C-alpha cells in the first residue's frame, strides 16, 4: 500500500480521502515507470518554446513586436542571471567601498582606527640567578604580569601614489590599564639578563682572544653585571645603560633604531616609527588591497638567502585581500620584529559578532621548525648550524642575537624547556590567530603572541657568563596584542553590512533567476488568424503524441506523476492518449510524498524522456483502486525488490479523529524507537516517579539551605505524574496518591496505579511497563527547562544539575531492582 498517493484530491496524508475516478484493475506483472515521476511542466516548457518559435514566424511574414520584446527580456534576464550566479561582479562592486581612497569613510577608519588593541606584556623574572652564576644551576624563571596597555595607532604623513599605493608612518601611544594588570610596573622590580651585554659578547665571540680580554677589562671597569635588577616600567620603556650608550649599534630586542637615548624592550611601541610603509590601496586591483609593496622605500628585503624569503607582499594585519579570501587561502602578515612574512592557515568558522561570519586563521604548527622538518624555512637559515626547532633567528635583521618564538616555547623542541625551568606552554594561552570577515577581509579580532628570547654566544676571553651553557636561549618576555571587544557602533555596522550584503546577493540572484524563468514561461501570445491556430494545435498534438509513444516504447502501463506547482501536470489530450495505450495514470502526487514512494518501490524519479527506458522501470503484481466506504486508495502489491517501508491506512469520521490517530501512531513508534536505542523497561503506573519523589523528600529533610528547597521542589513535581494519572482514570487523586505513597514507603517499589482495576497493585505483574529512556528524557527536558527559567545564579543551576544526575541514577537503580534476579536494597544503594 502506498501512503497518501494516487488520488486526484490535494489531501495525500495518512487519512482517508475520496476521489472522482473509478477503480481500475490491471493484469499481473505490470511495470512501473520507476515511480514514474515525469515533470510534464518541463516538457511543456520545451513545447511552448517550439510553439513560440512557430508563432514568431507567422503573421504575414513579419515579426510581432511582442515577440521582439519577449526575446529581449529573455536575453537581458539570461545575462543578468549569468552575472549574478557565475561571476563575482556583485561582490566586486561591494568591495569598492573598502578601498582606501582619500576622503572616504574607509580611509578615515584606516587612518584613525577606533578599535584600540590591548598590549599585554609578560616578562620573565630569573629567581635563582645567584646560584646559576656561582654554581651553574639550571635557570628558573617566573612569569610576571600581565601588564596591560591600551594602544592607539595613527597613520600619519600619508601620501597617495600614482600607482594606487599609499605610503605612511605609524604613531603609537600607550595608556596603562591597571584594572587588567597584575601589579604596578613602576613599583615592582625584576631580575633580567643584561641584553646589551649579551649582544656585545656575541659580537666579540668571533674576534681575537686579546680583543676579548681587552673588552673584559673594559666591562669590569664599568662594573657591568650579567643580570640586572630593574623596575619593570624601566625595563619596558627604557633605562640608562653604559654599553648601550657607547655602542648604539646594539639595538634592543624589539626595535632596531639605535638612536634612542635609553634602552628598553618595547620602546619602539611609543612615538613615531621611523619606518615608512607603502601598501596597496585596492584601487584598480582588489587582489592587492592592504598588501605591503615597499618598506622604507625598498620593494624587497636584503636579509635572507632567496628572493622568496625576502618578499614583502604581506598584510599589516588589519586588512586582507577580500577577493582571494576563502577557507583554502594562506594569508601572510609582514611581521616587523621577525623581519619576514608570517603565514596563517584556515582553522574554523566563528562568529565574533552575532550574525557575522568570520574565518579564523592560525599560525601553522611547523612555522618555526628547522629545515630538516620544514624545507620552506631553509632560506631563513644563513649558517650550517640551526637553533633548536621552535625558535626563529631574527639576528640577521636587527644585529642582535634575538630569537623569536611562541610563548613558553610552545611547539618548540623540548630541549628549550630543559635548559630553562618554569616554562609551561598552553595552546589556549599561547596560540596566535586572527579572525577575518569572510566577505570584506577586515580583521575582526585575534591574538598575536610572540616571545622575545636572546641567545648567549659566549666568548673565551670574557668570564661574565662562564657557568652558562654555550648557546642557551634565555627568554626575555612574551607580548600579546589582542582585540577582544569591538565598539558597539562597529558591531552594529558590521551586522548591518553583513546582512545587507548577504540579503542583497540572495535577492538579486533569485530575482534574476525567477525573471528568466517567468519570461520563458508566463507569457500571452495572441493568434490573429486560423492558420496559425491550426499550426499550434497540430504542433501540440504531435509533441504530446511523441511523449506518449516514448512511454509505450518503454513498456510502461502505470504512470505516477508529481503534482505541478505552476499548472496542471497533465493536459486532457495527454490523458486521452495515455488511455488509448492502456496506461493507468496516478496523478498529482504531492512533492513531500515522492521520497516515500521512491523508497517503497526501491527506485528513483525520472525527470527526462532520455532516461525513460525499460531498464529504469520497476515491476509489481497488481495495482488496484480499493474502495473503503465512500473513500478509496490505490493499492500496489507484489512489488519486486520492495523497499523497507510500511504503509498504514487510517480512517476516521472527521479530520480531528484522523489527526489524533496519527499522533497516537507516532507516539507508539517513538516508544519503540526508545526501546531500540536503550533496551530497558521499568514499571509504569507512576511507580518510579513516586519512588523517586519519596527519596528526594527524605533527602531534602537531611540538608539545609538552597539544596533543600531544590530537592523538595523536585519531589513535589514528580508527584504530579501519578496525580494526573489517577485523575484521568476517574479515581480520587488525593486518596490514590496517598495510598501509593504509603505502599512505597513500606518497600513495595513496583506498586502503581492500575487503571483497569481502579486500585493500587503490583504494576509489574500486570505487565504495565514503560521504556526507561522515556522517563529519563522527560526528566532531563523538564530539568533543563527549569534551569533556563531559574538561571539567576550558578548555585541554583549547579544544584539542579546534581539532582538531575541523581535522578538518572535512581531510574537506572529502579530498573535493576525491578528485575527478578536482583535483590539489592534501594536505600543502601542510594546511600552508597
């Protein structure tokens, strides 16, 4: 039996239906046209095109004006459809608004960004330096901080170039944020390596021994110490250093400008940067939007071994080319401190702003690996000896033995953490990533996390670090630049822009497609002479007859046709021809029923005459129209190779009865599904609910505070189930539930409400059971609903979750106790 098919009326559901055509009984071994869904609408459109062409050729050998307008409309609609569906023209026009042009809104936001990043600095304090210097112990470091600064970036001295590029300098200012920081940097002190001294020793390591001894005497004369005790603020923003003053060529670990009067690890993040950066504005070439083209007037670096590694064409991190942005893209950011392009690869889709999709790109795990495991890094190594994997040697760029890495040597060689104790890498805290708008290419947030280290290259004639391991990499500090929360006005703008872009694209795409479709379908043709009318009728007759001949050639004698949403699926002429070839027609099958029909017949629908062949047909023994009272349905029996489906015919006096019967069948099927998923039954009749209610009430009396209220509320709520059951059975609910509670308090765990007898009996012996999963699911859903309502504080929420877990366990225990081979004591189990 087929569920809800074959009738001409629109009602194709499980309920009984009526129709106006008589029963047809066919002989055995009838063949089906593969569920026989021929999209007559499609064929009629082809036929209409032929008719349209014929009409355009008639009428005194002249072209009607309506035909000309129709052809023009179809052509324009087709062009518009191709542009919207198969090109990036729409997004190209939208992205013109994000290019950097003088006086535009995007230029103002680019020049003075309203988003102010937070710069968090985590310096490393050396806690056992005296023992290290005296006895050669392994250095132990302690991470301090964070010390957070709100940074303002302005782009000044902006020059627009004729080739579509923009040249500028950056001016940075910082404001300390005490509420986000751990301590006052102006009061706290720290023990740190003497970075200028280490740089000077590294410079002299390859010189003559006498030169080294002379330098050692010079350092002793100035009483230079290998480690310094400084105020953290001075360590960050600059302190007086004799070596740095005399040898300004030894720059700090972050900035490379030796003209500054004081040495500090982040002094370059204040004031006007001497670097002049040139980026592409996107005008004329959106593929280069935001890409750096020149750095201090040079279009390439002269630091590394190959041209590939000396390339500059990376973003500054605020904007990426939107036209090439997708999940397979590899983004590049030109990192000033690394002096190289830093790659980023796609990780996942996220929503940093509600309704705005962003792509999260993260640093590759092998970005700082040695050439042995990452051959792409070979050009960054200028000597035959490599530092351990996980650090990047940026000394060729800044002249100092600076080694960059991820915080706490994350993803680095374990040797790095064996040489320095106190390192504890964590992906959640130390991973670098950026979130990019999926359409516009604008950075919406992210974390830039890098650690500054310095390599100790000892000299034989200088004894300041004699007890240190040669080549040890000493961590200095790690710096996080983050954008957490966007201003509300930017959030609103992004949401409105994203919705407008997506909605506009969808509307234009479907408008173009529907315009093309209706221009080819819905039209009126006025025939002015009988000759043209006869030609149209002859063409229609020949066209339909050709379709019917193809059906007959395939050997099909039962045809199932899907209901058309635009017109009648069959014309009267088509029905006449199909009747002539003795082909039964089951018309107007609803679209949602097609999938079920195909599963039942174990076939697939046919949408073209090219596939209407005998190999695609299925067979059955009998198809008949069965009458049941005043209603009827089509019954198909003896299907060869049927699908795994079951049809149920439901009859009723009215629609409400049918819907209620359908819901009951659905509920019964759900119960069976619960048993299949979790094969466990327990007593019904309100027995498990009243048992749990008693145990919760007992537990409520043994606790105090919020817990007691929650346990008591759960107990009272569970009593509603047997109370409602008694009321629906016509029993006195108060008396029945009181007796049921009394029986359970006496240890009768399986006592329940017997609706047939109107009394409390051992419900398990009456075979009144219910799936365990149904009870657990009901309690779970009810508890989650209460949690969402009462989510006032975490205390209430956590208590409810603990009670819910207890109830689940009790249900499982009741199931075990109700088994005949189980003799557990419920009270003892609950106590355990």
